[in-house]
C-alpha cells in the first residue's frame, strides 16, 4: 500500500503545520486581532444584509464594487491595479507560484512572518534569509550584499515587521527596492498602527508591490487581503488566482464595513492608545525587556519564556511563545494589544509570573 512518505515531497514531510492553539475561554492575545466587537446596530445591519444574499450563486468574479471601495478608502493610485486574495497569505502564495522558475530565490529578513519561508518551500523556491541585528534593526549593508550575491526573484519586507513590531528606516527600504532586480513586496499588514506607508511610492518603482490585509483592523474572520502594483505585474498574477476566491458573504460584509470605516478607525486609535499604556506598564518590570512597536503587539524578552507562557495559560491568558522559532527570539513572547481590561489582566499575570521566578 502506498504511504504518504512515498509520494509527498521530502521537504513537506519535514515541515510542521502552522499551529493555531485552542483559545476557548481564554483571554486571546496571541494573534494580533482587533479585540473590539462591532457596535450593535452595525452587527444587526450586517446580519440582515447577509441573510438576503443569494448564496446559491457564485460571487462577482471581478469584485468591481469591492475594489472601488478599497480604492476610495485607501486612496489607491489610479494608475495602479488591485488584486484581491483570501487573506494576504493567498496572495503571498500566488506571488511565489508565479515566480518559481527553477533556481529562483525568495528572500526575506529574519525573524519575520513565518509564511514567507513556508510558502517558498511549498512552491519549491530557494529561500534566503537575512538576519536582523540583535536589537532587530535592519542591517542594510548585509541586506544589499545578499541581494547582489543571490539575485532573488522575490523579496518580502514586513513593514512594520512581524513578530518584532519595529519599523525599518524608509530610506533603507528604498535602497533595497532600487538594488533589487526582482520584485519587492512591502507587506503592510500593520499599516493602520504605523507611522508611514510605501503605498504612495507604488507608481514610482515598477518592481514594487504593496500587500495589505483587513484582518488587523477588525475583519480577521472575513479573510480579505489585497495587493497593489503596476498593471503589468498584477495582470500576470491574476492568471494564478482561483476564480471566486473571495466569497459572497465576505464581499458584502467588507463592503458594508468599509462604508462604516470610521468605526474601525476609532477602534484602531483605541488600540494605539492602549499600546502606549501597556508600554508604560511593562517598563516597570525590571526583568522584562520590551522592543519598540509600530504594530498592534509588543515583543518582550523574559528570563524564561516557556515558563512564563505556561503561567499565563494557567491564568487564562494566551500569548505567542516565540522561544525556539529563531535564534534571535530566544525567551521572547509576543503580546497582542487587547482592551484596557485585557491588557491589565495580562500585565498583572505577567508581573506575578516574573515575581514568582525571582522568589
């Protein structure tokens, strides 16, 4: 009898699936989600509208209405084309599929979003990682040297970076775009919480694509990502997009919420304020080191991340344990910014866990 080991590629057999821990009855601060529900009236409007959708019919394959709203809300350049994905993960995979010629290389900074490396493996691209410095800043000279040596077909830069939360200098990103002979994708998943964006430069550089998601501003469950770039590139990648990849329920819900974008923007401002408050609290813990964040999470280093992570789980709080994910992330935890109440619960539990370790 044929076994998986006989047919599945060895590099896939060697991988571990992306792990999502159970979160029932936990304070969920591990996945960079917006912690706020929609206002009651808006939820009722959504419920009514969703109930009227003809789910027996396929979606609008061109997504004209949805793309129009995205262009208006995000002020997308008229000369640029837009492509939609079932989350930005699908778009990352489509990019890799389209450029995966034999010997082609995908480059990213490390540590960064784990799916860049995983999708390179899925698509049989050679992965090249450029380590950040110990303080998670970008080593621009090492990065440029790697581009010159490896000539990657595809470069991903998370801006701000996940899981470290920091922004890289814009002038460094510009140097990377200019140096690259391949495509450079600036992944702006956390743009809503950051200081700037490369979107205005997308028409300046023909090899630049901007990747966005609506997950972090409150639509994680709807799974919608979008990519912006030169029509010549987007038109080619559209050939790889599965038809009807954005379902009718997501289309309607996103269109409705974009019409009420001020609600989500207000929630984003609350998260940014809560982030500042949490930064101030964490600064009072002497055995904890935190790193600057322009995202909706904070990276911290503690004396024993696995032990602290376990103590927080006992307290009913779920955060992301990054210990072992990359050598630079030893004893690091990623703390999503939640509501004020959730953040206080996390701080109190974290303080207790650290004090217990010092006793």
